[in-house]
C-alpha cells in the first residue's frame, strides 16, 4: 500500500507527543496517516503507549504536543462525544439491568433521537453482529462472545465511520477469540469502517490488519502490512517481536550495495543483507527466520556454512523443530517440513547449516 499523504488521510497523527507528568514522554513522536477504510493495529509490549494513542484519538486524553486530524480537520479541541467515534474496550461494561436493546438505545436517547428512529438503528446494529433475535435479553443471559458482539454493536449503532478497539477480545477464550477476530474483520470490511485496533497478540494483529504499527517505548518502530513486517523487519526489536527469530552477533567486516560480510563473535564469517547497519566496524545482530535455515545446504561455492551442535530434536507433526548451538547461541531454532527425505537428528550430533544471504538481515546491535 502506498504511503498515505497526510493531507488526504482520514486519521492523522502529526508529531504527536504525550507526557502525563510533564517530564517523561510516553508517546515520543507519533506520525501516522490512515486512509479511509483501513484496518490498522497498534501492536507492542505493555506500557509502549498504545492505549494512550487511542485515548488521544478518542479525546479522553489531550496531546502534549502535535496535532491529531480526522478527515482533514484538527480535533484537538473537540470533546469526545462530538468526534463521532465508536469505541470498544476489553471490559465492555454493558448495563446489567437493561436489556440488550436498551443498552444500545441508551446513548441514542441521551442524544434525544426520536423513538422510532432509535429502534430502527438498534435493530440494524444488532443484525450487523448477527444478534437480531437477542434484543430482549439481559447481558447476563448471553455468552461472553455474544456480549462482546453487543459491545461491538453499541459502537456501531451511531454509524460511526471510525471505530477504536482496545484489546476487545482479551477476556475471551482462544476459540471464541479466533471466531470474533474473523467476525470483527468481516463487519469492518462490509461496512467500510476505519478501525484502529490495539492488541499485544501478534497473531491477532497479523491476521486482521491491513497494516500494523509496532510500538515500543513510545515510538512506532515499523509501520507495514503483516507480510512485510515478518519478511522485512527494519530493526532488531521488530525482528524479535514479530514471529520466531534467530540472532547471531558480530561485527561488520565489509559493506557495499546489498551485501555485507559479518565476522561473528566466534570467528565465523557470514554474508548478510545490510538493513540497519551503515559502516565497517559496527557491531550488528544478524537475524534469520527458523524456516529459512537449511541443513547441509548446497548454496554454491561462494556461500558460507556453519557448524552446529544439535541440542534437541522435536517432532511436531507437520514440522520438525531442531534446537542447535551455533556460534555461541544455544537457542538457535530450525524448522523443517516433515518430508519423507528429511533427516532426523540426534542430540549431540554435529551438522552443517546455511542460508541464502538475502534471508539473513544485518540489524542494529541494540
Ligand atoms: N493516566 C495515566 N497517568 C500517568 N501515567 C500513565 C497513565 N496512563 C498510562 N500511563 C503510563 O504511560 C505509559 C504508556 O501506557 P499505555 O497505557 O499507553 O500503554 P499500553 O501500550 O496501552 O500498555 P498495555 O499493553 O499494558 O495496555 C506507561 O508507562 C503507563 O504507566
Ligand atoms: Mg493498553
């Protein structure tokens, strides 16, 4: 997807900073432009600033610096209820003494919407989440997933074009969670609504999103579609945070064009793609995905191979998972498909491993 120009973005954060105590910044320099209809997920460790960003967009927190725009207009001074944004949280807090329909109708009533119109909108919102028959029930008479769907309907009842969701599925068991991921995505696509979704579950982020913003330490570390995040992490944090990853440490020996050679700390030399290193002599951490490593590789005369000791060999049905000691790393993982010709290894065995240089990314050592 092309980078959205900030002036035709539907949602835009421009140089946004946030401090709660007037000293430390929990959001450091946020720049983000979302086109209409995008499903964007903020993913990152606890305390990285995700909820704070959502709260500023919703209007419950003010930005310390910078500007937030909705449909091209600055919204810094617009109160939450006038921003026309729907919200769903982990603790969905339906009113227990009201029926499902009353729960949905209540916010419309507060806005003095006539009864007939209210009823129509409530019914439509319930049908969107396939809960049309449940308007008369109390929340306590619904399953967790059904309650979550009602919470979603309550966010949709205003026909908001932008919906914010903060860990909305956190309280659900795995199966229901996966089902609801699919449902939310389907509803968002069908209605063409723009969604900002917050989670620290990377599978959830990767399966639902058009783009994922990986947060750490109050900054977006990388903003990209899911496949790009996994295939082309731009720094060590993203490489480690998204999916399983092997790292080896060393120093850049030569660098030029799209290749560098790295002398690993144990003396071995390997080829890599320079991604987040700039010069000879710099320390680097190279990153290789477990499924890109080959045993006894035939990669041509130029390629480097490494000796490795097998620590553990685990049969997982569809794949074999081999844990190795390689160049000082005892947690080096290789995944191989379970094929008839795939050799099985015994602990203690010495094997040769290798990979294509383009699958090996030289990243920052930090
Ligand atoms: N109301 C507040 N007052 C002071 N500090 C706060 C407040 N809310 C959040 N913080 C701090 O700001 C930082 C970012 O918090 P935030 O809630 O945005 O993180 P998060 O990424 O949503 O984390 P989690 O995944 O745990 O929900 C944290 O260090 C947190 O302690
Ligand atoms: Mg949070």
